[in-house]
């Protein structure tokens, strides 16, 4: 017999946790970008797969990131606060994931 109440609690908890983790990560990326540290990912090489972006595209993205960082209307202090906030968001994201693992792991030993 299925305990639908417990199933609903787990389902709602998973949805809320997903919203929190994705929201924190998105906010962290936004703050990191506002701080002038636009994350640029270089080209990736995979065995038997398509290259994600070319070297020229990566250089173009790096140029755009540098241009956006120069045009930032924020002062240096505001950029530091934004960067610190981004790191806090990423830390909270990691803490939420680790807490979820902590909740799951003890039940494997029963």
C-alpha cells in the first residue's frame, strides 16, 4: 500500500528544494556577472562528440565579457559586494545539496 501523504510531502519538498537551489545558483551567476566576472567557458573536446563551441567563438565571448566588465556602472566597492554575494549564493547552494545528501544517506544503513 502506498502512503500518498508521504509521497506528496516528498514531492513538494523536492520541488521547493529545486526552486531554491536553482534560484540561488541563478542569483549567484547574476551577481558574479554584475561584479564584472563573466564566466566564459572554453571550447570542450569530447571523444566521438561534437565540440560545444569553437576557439573563435570562445575568444569572441571573452572579448564580449571584457567589454561588459569595462562598461559596468558599479563602483569597485559595489562590485566587491556583488562578488561576495555571489560567493554566498554558491555556498548556500552547496550547503543545500549537502544537507539533502545528509538527509538521504542515513536511510541506506537500515
